[in-house]
């Protein structure tokens, strides 16, 4: 028998203390007023923001900008290796002819020299060429592996002991310490170890920034405010070519410059940011949470009622089984997260790989990186617009396909015969690479949103953390392929292209989530999707 249309909404009913519309809010508020003695009444943090502070006002915008500035340092520490680990050009002493790559391996040390000084990059300083060429990929790979482990540690600290603000402070200070220490590395092995430490300690910046920015705004604006971080990340990316060009004679000075920026931010700006009132409330620090909310209201030109209190957000638990244990015992959730992580690995591999592979283009490195950074802006705008009008699955898969095709075209344009035959091959390759990077950036951002919608509230953070780890795992493999690209640029672009297409194909097994409700528990979502599947099969 075909289920009636009334059966599905029953699975989506909102608990009394969570309001999705005005009537539910009024009903919940009236109930709480009856329960509160002395004419006091309690609201959730969401209700306080929506009803008394404002969904988005001057206070939230100022706070979001203040905490999102730290994304700049996240981008700089992540992508600095594009310049610090690049292989400079060399020339023959006898003729002055330019020699590159494998051509140096058959020459004696007295027959050639680096163009510039030996201190330009780590490659020229430690001669990481020929039999040592793959050593240059080790520091970047270890950086992303450090980020993979660090994201889990910082996530635990931010949710348990330290809170979001103190965790962000700790991450910025330790990022300064490790980045500054890198500038004194005596050899490639110490350099690689410090890059691992830098990746580990820097990994708390991005996650804390986006949480601090979005936890004090209304439901309608969380997506838009969350995009602030991507803009500041792009600004950090865009600043690198300028700083690298000014310090092109010393990779050590480049590290020293970027190291002091997070320290200055932690000392001068971060103290003015607020701790998340949601975290304070979860930790039982109700008075402190109310103080933060009152400050936000005052900056917005409003005032909270004197008899207002906050609802305890911690739900009662019927059993001692954790959400994480339930997650791994639920078959559909496990299958889905495996598909998401496979798509995430490919997206992270291509997104970071295209950026690091910029040195293997037949073009000026500084201009190529600047163009890639500028392409982040339309990627954010286009992704935000398309998320409102397109289904998630085709948007992610088509973006991945476009990035893959662009990489394959770059491989064709890397062939020397093509370069000689087409006079504008270099410019064409730069344009195609920029389009590919924009598409991979769009796919990367969309997958974050897609993952949030694919899982219910009680395991949503777990799912997003696993996706982030898949991104970092893919990113850690990219430097190895970039090192291979120094010998064969065509091969590196082919691998990136195939990986991007495959990540798009994997997403075809995922459910569509556009306009779907956000469920609260695994059981609720499982039953609702089962009913939906039966309805589809019976029609």
C-alpha cells in the first residue's frame, strides 16, 4: 500500500525547544513561560538571536570579519611551498644556455650554476635535483599529514576544554613558532619535520574561524557568513606572489615574514573577539554566555529582556551508546561516508595539486599563482549562486568533470610539439588551467555543503571531520605528483584530470539533498529515506 503524504512530515516534526517557524516558536515560548517561576522565561540561543539580537547585524558582521582574518595566515602557511620549494632555472657556464630538469643530471657541478643565488629556494640551497628530486615533495606531504592529525586534536580541544577562541589563539601562536623555526632549518630533514609541525599546529585556524563566525548569526545567514572565510583565504593566497617576489632571493626571509602575521593577529585583534555563547552554554557557563549575547545586542542597538534566561541545550539520553558508535553501526551511513570520503580524497588531491603544480606550467610562476588566487573569487560567487538553483549532486559532479577536462587539456598543451605549433600555447594553457582551478575550487566548496546535508545532526560534525581528513589525505599525495611533473608536466596533469573525473563519478551514488529537510537522528533519517524510496518504487 502506498504511504500517505501525511506520514513523512511526522518524521520531521521539530522538538518543542527548536523553532523552525513563528508558530512553533510562539508555542515553545508559551510553554517555557508556564514552566519558569517568577515570570522568568527561557529561550534557546537561536531564539535569542532571531527574536532579540537580530539574525544579522553590525555586531555579527564585525565579529565575523574579525575572526575570519585568520584565514589569511592559513592560506599563506599552506601554499608558501609553491615558492619556497620551487626549482629555479639554471644555466651553462660555458654558453649561458638555460637548462632545466633532467638535463642537469648529466653535468658536472662546475659546468652549470643556478640563475640567482643558492638561497632562492630549498631546491637550490640543498641541490634537491636528480637522484634527490623527490625529497622536495617530502616537506609538503608531511605538512598535509600534520594537518590531517592536527584537525582532529584541535576539534577535540575546541569542543571540550579550551573553547573556540582559546583554541584559535593557541593555533595562531604555535603557527608563528613553527613557521619562524622553519627559517633556521639546517637541512631538508629538519625542514620536513618543522613543516609537519607547522601543518599540525596551523590546522586549528580554519575550523575555529568558521565556527566562531557562524554560531552567533541567524539560520538564514549562516551560509553567507561562512563564505567570509573563503574570501579571506583567497586574500592570503593572493598576497603570496607579492611577498614571494619581494623576497625572491631568500626563502628563509619569506617564512619569517609570514610567521609574524599570526602572532600580531593573536596579540592585537583576537582579544576583541567573543567566545561562542553556544559553547559556553554547553559547558554550563550560562552567565558568561548571557554576557556575550548582551554585548551583541548592545552593538546592534538592542537590549535583552531582564527576565530572560537560556534553555539548557544538552538533550536527555535514553541510552549510553554514543552517536559515533551508532554511526559506524548504521549501514547506510557507513556506505555514504565512504562515498563522500572517496569524492573528498579526489577533490582535495586535485584542488591542492593544481595550485602546487603551477610551477610545471610553461609560464611565469608569480603570474600563474596570482591568476589562480583571483579565480577563487568567481568560484565562491558562482558556487553560492548555483547552490541556490541547482541540485547538489550534478553541481559537484559537473564541476569535477570540468576541472578534469581542463587538466587533460593542460596535459596536451604541455607537449613540446604543441607548444612549437601554437604560438599562443602558453597563454592558452594558463587560461585553461585557471578555469580548471576555478572548477575544482567550486567542487571543493560544494562538497562541504553537500556533506552537511547528507547526515543528521547527531553525527554531522563527525561526517564533516571525516571529509576534511579525506581532503587532507588527498592533499598530502599531491606534492609527490608535482615532483614527478618536473620531469613530465603532461603526466602530472593527466593524473590530476583522471582523479577529478573519478571523484565526480563517485558522487553519482550519493543521494540528492537539495530542499531536503535536515534530520536530527540516524534513525529518523533512515526511516524517512526508506519511506521515500518505497514511494518512488511504487510510482
